[in-house]
């Protein structure tokens, strides 16, 4: 687990007294399969939080992170001294980058929260062998809606082309996550872009463009 912990921000009242502002927080559960860059999303958000001085914990699960294996991470942005784990029904945002794995994130979804689904399909062995059924998109979206969270559906085929290639899936999804949640206020899209550019300096323009495309796909303004 990586973390950055600070006290709540302070400001002076009109009478000069120091008061603490109410903290804005965002608890995020990231779910996908190995090879999709799920943990990279969490690392970028953590680095952006460090740049802003926002207390954050990042708890990845890497045990099955080989290509195609289940991957999960929990990120608590602005959480202060709270523990690293997110309770069932406590996530302000759930991000799933594979349709069937999204079902594993339902228990974390909060009524009034956001559920970002990048609708990629990675059929597990049981499905390929014909002994298990793969869920259709309608069933997954109905299950998400039943939690009370707002679904944000990202179609992999709808990613824009950037320099002749489809936008990076995880950075595209990251843009949608930031645009759809309080992360846009906690971290700022500009800080996220600088963090992305610093991570991939040789491909900064392409990855920042992928992030901006995700922002637009989630209904946010183009930065």
C-alpha cells in the first residue's frame, strides 16, 4: 500500500480564526484483468494527489495480475487518516475495464455514486470451453443501475484515433473517471494531464489526448 497523509486544509474566517474546511473525498475501486493497465490508473491518480498534497491511500491487489487474471485496487483520495479499505456500498466510483469482471465490483457501488464501465470483453476459459455463459451488456448495465450508481458506459470501439492508433484504453478510462467524479475538483484535470505527460514523456501528446477524449466521452468539457 502506498499513501500520502496530511491534515485537513485550513483557512482563516472573516474574524481571523483558523478553521478547518470540510474535506472532499473520493473512494475509488478499480477492477479489471492483467494487461489492461488498471493499476496504472491508480498510480497516476496517486501521483497527481501527491502533486496536489491531497492525502491518499492506494491498495492494489497484484496476485493474479498476469495477462488475463483478475486485478483490483482501492484508492481513497482525500481520506486523511481513514483506513485503506473501502467498505461494501462505500465507493464513490467503481471502474471496471472488463464486462464480466464488472460484476465483482457491484458490491462496492454506492447509491448516487458513479460506475464507469469500459466494455471490453475478455472471455474466461469457462466461456471459451462452452461451460459458462458470458453476460450480455444489458444484464451488466441493469445490475449496475440496481445498485443506485450512475453508469458511465465507454465503448472500446468508439475510442478516437490518435496518431493512427486507438486511444490508450486505460488513459481514456481515466479521463472519464476524472470528469464524472469529484476527482476533477480534488486533483484537477490539469494536474492529471501533467502527471500523464511526466509518466510517458515520449508519448505525452498522445496520452494527454486520450485522457481528454475520455473526459469528453463522460460528458465533460474538453480541457
